[in-house]
């Protein structure tokens, strides 16, 4: 890969000890999953969550589908649209091995992936899954070479957009999942925006064409806040961007640190800017930039206005003191210990913040004139290699692993499911409940915007450096945007 992975850097950092998964509870769920999987159905059934995991959403249609009976779900083999495999067809394959490469070594999805692997093998004893879980940096270094070799993995996890999956598609190394999407109904399982984010043309043009990957969880950037401090300051939870600006002013006047920002990790410095851009820039223009479509121009009014606003906040002392030399992992720990009022960052920190602040942790996104819009992306993506000898079986596993009934497992582990679902958090007053509410509003509005620094393979470094220079006053908003525009112009998909 010619560039670095924007969210891969983030993912690698958040997987380094963040949101530790409750392994014992997942294994307990898995025991129930395996017993539920013992009843045969004609199509590959999902990993079913335990009653304890799904009880908060007992009335949810997804929860009611978690462990369907064979009689209710077993269509005749001829009614299953090709290339979806029936149970009988999988059994008829005889002894078969699927190889999987992923980087879910820790974090919210790791135990869920393992539960899916174990459950799939239990349901189909003739299938053996050999999983290689490695670091994100190893995925970056090995996946293209592995896919090009004589023994490629059948199923693999990579990274979004032009940072990795696009070049792999362009090189002809990834199986087109569109027929499987139609057969399994993934177009109703995932929002159109999520599927668009893993779609490419044959030439590798992002955001159009056929489907090449699926996500398990979705991460997006919003604003965490300390409920106790807002109550003490008499500040209502902001709804609009003007509400948020007024809240920051009031916090500053009260002697509090309004914003926890750490720029030493470079690209997280842009997270605050996303909040303004999503409210000021038309959604179509945000999408055009991320997908580099329709000659996008980041030097247009909304982008520059947002850049100017966050620069003023930095210059006026709204950031935590020493922000330029502070790692973002340190800022989250400072926030958990009570420093600062607001922390703009991604949901990958939700588990830590929820655990640290408990009932005082909250989350929101300011809503602009076009409704709920957030910068983020489903995790993964998970794909099937072009060189797989069993692409249909690989797709069957992806279908199994991403069934909506898995959402309860993800929520229990602190992840926001990428699948469409109506599940709620066990505690309606928790930060997870806030995250799920925002996720649903964004999905209903088709408002998920891929990370703007992921628009080209090399943009992350330039955008991170330019944003830090913007905040520190070394670049004007116009110089900031021009540096980014010039870098993006070098890229041709």
C-alpha cells in the first residue's frame, strides 16, 4: 500500500489496551450459541445471543430472530437464491478448510469473531476454520502479498477506501460480493451508506460499483461530555452547532477546560474539525470529497469556515493546556479523571469513557440543517479473496458473522453494530445508549461520511500536519485547505 491507513492508525491504537472485552461473558454466551446452533436450518444461521444479552431488546424483531426454529426458516433448497449455500450444500462439500486473516487481536470485535468461528464450525462439523489474528501493521504489510501468493486466505480483513481495499480491488485480488449481497439480503441488513463505503468500480474508484467488503461494527466521531459538569455549569446537552459553541463559551467563562484535544498523535487532531464540517458543509459535498467525486473542492466556504472556527478556539485557549504535545490516549485518561467538559473523539473510546465516568458519561453530535451527520466508517472491511477455492463458503461465513442477532454480542462488548438493528443498551442512561441513539439517527439519515483524510492513499499525513499547523497558527485556513487540495489532486484511482 502506498499510503497509511487513517483509521488503521486509530484502530491499532485503540486496540492497544482500549475497551478490553469481557471474555468470560462472551464465552458464556457462546455456550448458549452452540446449543442454539444444533438445530439445523436450510440456510446458514447466525450466532445467537444469550437471553441475558438480548433481554433488553426482547421486543426487537432482531432479538426475536436470534434463534429461529428450523421449521420457520428452512426453505426448500431450490428457493435459496444462488450463490447462497444451504446447509445441505455445505455438508456436501466434505472436509473443507477456510483460512481467515484479521487484526481483531483485542478490542470489541475479537471475541465476537471467535464466537462466530466456533459456532460456524459447530454447525458445520465438516468445516475447519484456520484463523490467523495479527496486528494491524502486519495486515498492512502482509495482506497484499498474501492475496497475490499461491495460498491466499479465503476471508480477510483489510482497511477502508483508497487506503487499502481499493488498491486490492484494482489489482483483481478481491471477490465481488454483490451476488452474495443479493442472495443473503445484505442490502437490508446494512444501510446504503455503509455498503457504498465498501463499493468500488473495477478500476478501484471508491463509492461506486460493486460491493467488496462488510463491516462488523461502526465507529464514528462525536462529542463525549461530563454530565456532572454540564449540570453544575447549568449547560443543557447541545443539539445544534450554535448550542455547542455557546456551551464551550460558558465552560471557558467558568474556568473549565472546554475541549480535550491531543495532537501528538497527529490525525486525531482533526476530529474537532469534523464536528463543524458536518454541520456547515452540504452532505453531498462531504461525500464528494471522501469519494473524490465530481471535482471536490475543500477550499469552499463551509470547509474554510469550519477550519477558521476551530483555529480560533485553539488560539483562544479552549483546548487543554499543552495540547500540541499531548497524546490522545493521555487526553482520554485525563477526561476520565475529571479534566475538561467535552471530548471530541470516536466511539472506539466509548467503553473506556463509560467505565471511567460511569453514569456521568454522555455522547452527542451537533445536528445541522441536513440532520444527523457523522464522520466514521464500519470496521474492517471483511472480504473474500479472489484466489479462494471456496468463495461461496467464505461468503456464507460472512453472512453468519454479520447477522443482526450478533448485535447483542457486540453491544455487550462495547461495540456499536454496523448491522441495522433496533437493539438498545442494557442501561438506557449509559453512554452506550447515547451512542446507539446517534448511530440510528445517522443511519436513518444516510449520514455516515467516510473519513476525509482517507480520500487518497497519502492524504492522512498531509491533512494531519496541515491541521496541527492550522491550530497552532502556522497556516491560515486558506493555506490549510490549499495544502490538502493540492495533495488530493495528485491521486488518480
